[in-house]
C-alpha cells in the first residue's frame, strides 16, 4: 500500500494526511479498507493517527483520535470476506452508488463517536429545543475553499438558487417544516434565513465567514473545541428528516452516520 497520505509497516497503518477533519476521516477510512482488501480480509493491528488531524490538536505530539471516536479495540464487528468498494475520492460521486452495506461496518468500528461527542449533541439539542427531527430539513452548504477544490477537479458547487428551489419544493408538501441552516459561508446562512423565516442555525457552535479561498479551520482559533462541536452537529444533521447538500467529505460523512441515503437530496450541477 503506497499513498502520500499514509503508509503501512508491520501491519500498522501510519496516517500522515493533514487537512480538514472529515478529509482526514475519509483518508483514514480509505487506508483501512484498502488494507482489508489487500490483506486477505484482515484488519490492521492498529491505525496510528499521531501525524494526522494536526489542525485539531492542542498538542501536536498527541494523538487525539479517541477524543472524537471510541477506541476501535473495544468495538467488535463481524466483517464479511468480500472486497469493499470505497476510496476517499468517492466524496464526489452520487451517494446512491455507495456500497454502504459493506462500508458501514468499518464506520461503526473505527468512527463510532465518543461519549463526549454524544454529550455535546445532547447539549445542542437542549439549547435549541430540537425534539422532533421528523420536522427538520438541513440545508448544508460547504463553500469557501471547497469551491476552488471542486473547480480543480473540474466540478462545480451548486448555486444558492438550487438550494432555494429544492427547499421550496419540500415546503409545498411540508408547510410546517423547519430548516436548519449549516454552512461555513456567512452569505449562505444569511440568504437562507431571509428566504425561509422558519429556519434556524447554531449561532454559537459554528464558525463562518464571507466567501474566501480559505477555510474556517485556518482563519479561526480554538479549532480543537469547534471540531468536536462540528462532529456533533454532523450527527444532528444525519438524524434530520431531510438533508439538502452538495458533494464533499462533510456530506458523505452525514450519509455514513445516517446509514442510508433516504431523503438526502444531493445537489450536483455535474
């Protein structure tokens, strides 16, 4: 197994990918599944992330993975002896084509959120009075530097107008639905809140900025704590009745935590 993002030695995967949180998660999942496929359906002895998730550490000499996820050694999963179809580039594909049946066991073993993350979920639910998930549609837009990344891959990010159009369609059939607005772009949040009075967003738990080529993780401080909140928010989004989203690592992990593509409206101009 050769990759610029990780390497394998003595049945141990050493992660070296440094980027956004869910980008690191996607590469970690990619490495584990490739190891499984190439080693007679055996799992690695361990997955070392000391040199990954660097943006989300207070101390660069610590491995913070178990602050976000449960220790995989404590989670027992039966894996089928079959080749699993997954690569980190699948963030860009139609999620209906994902081999969720065989991918999800790896997600459950290596990416089950920690108890601390679930505590943050509960705190947010209580603060914003989130009780009925069946009455919530999330509008998720990942903008800023993701726009440039998409263009580099000869793809595009869906326009605000397409989000508005799809949301209005839902609103016709569900007049009482509430819209949860989640984005790293201030303009998107303001536009959607103005367009849909029955909307809300997590004012104190997210970071957002006007359209720029950078990412909030590089612009703002306290990334360690906010990354935990964002993981909790991703779990909240995964439980909503509807999700309107684009393509990218954040969106695909909403799908993984949701464990299905039902009522996910994945917008893609391509």
